[in-house]
């Protein structure tokens, strides 16, 4: 049988279509009179609270209120733009909160619902006019209708802003500040620096990260002054500065040397550009011929032996995967550059090290040199639902063009206290534009999550985290990597630090074999698409499944199987029809269709409740002759339920996820010119985005399986002349 590689150029089959008719059957829980009776007293109390703030805490005399929307109004089309504008307020951001609304007409709504909490700012004079403004609203006006959407209003307090961690015991804190619209960053920086000084805190001016509508910086002072510091009205969050995750191995190598043989061949390809960001490489090691470039982000800082061993192990995991003792290591797919971003200053000597390390990572990402990168480090901090961390914000912003595939280890905190959620994925693996990798405990068929591997769920959007797992080792089957020294000897270790580069190895293998015809974002989609499932773990443990280590499982098509990729750009507000190619003759028997959408999204860092600025509404239409009115009848394919928790009833939840995957089975007779209709929804600050919103890069992978049609692959190529099999760029025997 001839090798059948994945089919490309699926995007040439796509075309724009007009939007479908829209229906609005919204049932409103409150009348204007009911909303006024409940909310106006809250406004009066909030105005009194902000009036008592010291002037130094209110830059330009601006204060901030919390405005909770009723859970029925969290879609971007219900953003209260007119009400805020007429009241003289602006939205600075949002987060997701849980509440029990006064009234809820939704039949399936739980008692406690997730909803959006807006942070709205205005001068204290404008806020003082709010109660009278709300009383005078005229029923039927847009502003009045939007005021009915408000559930609660209150002033911000220290409890809303301070994230305590009694165990930290430190004097250094990281702060997130809201940036004022139409004001320079210096206005907020100067005002906060002066106010922080009056509260006994010193602002570190060496490291700061302006991202979107937020400014992240570090301060130092006595923890007893945090409540006073948190009165600053534009302060969003303040938390103890966490340490960088330890880069020391979970398992120490045995004193007995275990040998192996280095591969004799050079890497398969020199085309992929790959970087490992880690703890450096020792002076003596046997990987020199595979290292294209080795740089120290801070050449003046000293090495740390444990970090060097970790960096060497992570690099080994990328080059070879787990090495079987006594055998020849697998041939690398590519060369790799290594950047030492951890050093002696990272070794708990510098309380500002977390931001120093982020500055190193940011500089490398900004260079735009690499298609593939791995990061097996970050803050020793489980992510938070309410606020986006500086590390995540920086990475997601720099990855929003989709041109770099970054794998991130989720952390080895999986056995920490579950009740306190200390076992959840660690920052920045909550990134929506990176591929977050956890660890599987065995390399064979019977596998599950490794006990140490952090668990989800992630924030919404980004609910399914980790994205996937790869073998990372366990006490019963260690992950063997190259050890320091000039002998071909192995260290036995384990950790998500090694699972992550091992997963990246598979992605780089796809690029090495198929070349630049396959974009990095498409490779991300292919890796998710081909994930192996197990009944031994939940999606919160393993995400979409385990990434196969055999590239053939991703890029080859067997009898009765055709895998097609689509890759390109989407325009905001437009509807794109993506036909699923089938043979000209009707298929017989059962047919399985699997599909994976991935897209890279710009983000609103200040809007944790509306973090991704792009979302996809995807409608599957399986049979062109089956109509519902003038439209081809749809059938559910990507369902929002897989992204909901027990307390969530958000119909739009799934559309903002940057990775969507599902499969379904059909009889061949029920498929005729099937299509996915894709609508790119754009939002800005939680509200509707305009036509000037950014183009986004997308990738779609579709696999059609028809067991009764062994020649399915060739029949599809014959029926659709625009499609082309992607030819490998190298010669390599592949298992099918």
C-alpha cells in the first residue's frame, strides 16, 4: 500500500455565505421599576463609600465600582454600553463571579450562577449623580433596558483586591493596575508610586509589564499595609510575589550508571526553528552537536547545578523523548537552541526573580525567531479564576498571531490540597494561545494521569486544561534523559517538565517531515486531533488525551480514512462555509467524522470574564437536501456542555474556547455535501467588536472514516481537484 499523507488545501474549498436570520426571544427578569427599587439603594451606598476615600487614592478623582450583571445578560450583545456612556462611566475590565440572582426566569438555571462582574470607573462627581440618573431613566430607552440587566452594584474594597497567602511571609508583592482610557501610562504609574510610598511601599521600577489595559509591577513593603494600599482605586489585584517553580528534579538519578547509545544520524531536518527556555546546560555534556545556539539571558549570573541538570534533561526530552536504557536513542527531528533563563538569582536569592525571569522569556518571544518553543517553568502559583496573571497575559499577547507553537508544563503540584485547589494547573499553563501539557504515568497502552501532574479545569475561556498529556514518567516507569558528563549515560527522572518537551517533539516531527506546508497552529490542531483517549482519567486530568509519540499516527491515513487540513485567516463578523469533502458516490454503512478547530486569539487582559477577543460559532449541516425553512438543517456537533461545570448554564460558553474537538457517527446516507458554517465573533472589552477587529488565524482538521470504503482517500482526491496530498520533504520509513 502506498503511503497516504494528510490532505492539504482544504481552505480552497471554503467560501463566504450570508448570515442566517436572527431571532431574539429574550425574557427579561426585571422591569425597570423592579430594577430601580433594588439597585438605587445600592448606588447610594456605593457613592457614600467612594466619597470617603482619600484624594491620593483617587487619581484624577476617579473611583471604581463593581457592577454585577444578571446571569441572563453575559453575552457580548448585552453589554450595557449605552447605560455606561450616558452615566459618564467607562468599563475598565471584568471577571467572573458566582451569585444567586433575585429572580431568574431561565428554566434550567441553578440556584448559584456564574455571571460577569464589570469594573466601571468615573469621577466621584459623576458617581454622585448616579442614583438620580437611575431614578430618572425612561422605560423603553436603550439605557433603561440595559439598567435592568444590573443585579448588584457596590464599591471596591480591600477584600476585592488583596489575594493573601499567609505562607509566603515575604515583603514583595505583585500588583495589577488598571490603565485609564485616553490617559498615558505615566499618569497611573506616578499616582500609584506616590500613594504606595505614603503607605510604606516602594515600587520597583526595573521590571514592569504593560499588557493591554493593565500594568503589572512589583512593590515592596510590610504586609500590614496592604489594606491601605488596596484603597487605591485603580488597583485591580495585589498578591504575594510567588517564587519561580523549582527546576530541581522530582526524582534523583541512581548512583549506578545506566548506559545507552547516541544516534549516529544527524537530525531529520534543519528547517524547524526550536528553542528550549530553561535552566541552562552544563559545561560537559554530549548533546553539543544537536545544539544550534546556547545563550545565557544574564551572562553575569552564576549557574546552578540542579538547574543545569534540569535544562539538560528537558533538552534531552525534546531531542529523543524517553530513552530506553541499553538502546540507541531515537533520531532527533531537528536541532534546538537553548536559553538559560534560570540562574543563581532564580535560586530564591532575589525576591523579584519572577519578573526578572518573565523579562527574559518576553525578550526571546519578541525576537520572533522561533516556530516552536518549550517552557517548563513559571510561577509556583495555581491560576486564579478571577484575574489573569502577568505571565499568562504576556505569553497570550505575544502568541496571539498564531505563528509560534509554545508548549507549557502544567506543574508538578497535582498531589497538593484539592480542597484548597492547590493542585490546579499553574501559571502560565492557563494560556489560551499555548499548548498546556500534563504528564501521563506510563508509555504503554494502559495509562492515566501521573499523580504529580496538575489538574484542571482552567478558566473560561480555556476551560479544558491541560490541553493534553504526554508521558512524563512515574515511580514504576521513569523518564530517562541524558545526564551531565561526556559519557552516554542516563538519569531516571519524572515530571511535567519532561512531558512538555516530549509533546513538542511530536509537533516538530510533523514539521520536519511535511515542511512549511503545515503551519504551527495547524500542527497544534493535529496534535489535539490525534490525541489518544483512556477510560482511566477525566478530562480535568488529561484534557483531550495523550499526544501520540509516533508521528505516523498524525500524518498518515490508513484504509478507509482521509484526514484533511484547512488553514487560513478569518474576518470579523463574516460567515465562512467549510465543506467536508466526500466521494461523488454515496458512502455505505457507518461513517465517523472527527473535527478539530484551533484559532489564535488576541486577548483582553483586564477582562478575565471576556478574555479572548475572538470566538467561533460553528454550525454543522450534514445533508444539503434536508432543510429547516430556507436553511440547511443543522445538527449539534461541538456542544457547549463539555465546557460547563455543574453551576454553569451559559449557552455561549464553548464559542470562546480556542480549541474545539469532537466526533460523531452517521450512516452514509445521512451525509450529502456536509459543511461547517463558521462565524467569527469579535468582542472588545466584553462588548461587540466592530469590523475593524483583527483578522485571526485558524486551523481545521477533519477526519472521515468509512470502513466499507478502503479507497476513501483516493476517491476524495479524485472528487475534489483543489485538494492535494501533502508530500513529505524528507525520506523516512514510517509505520502505518
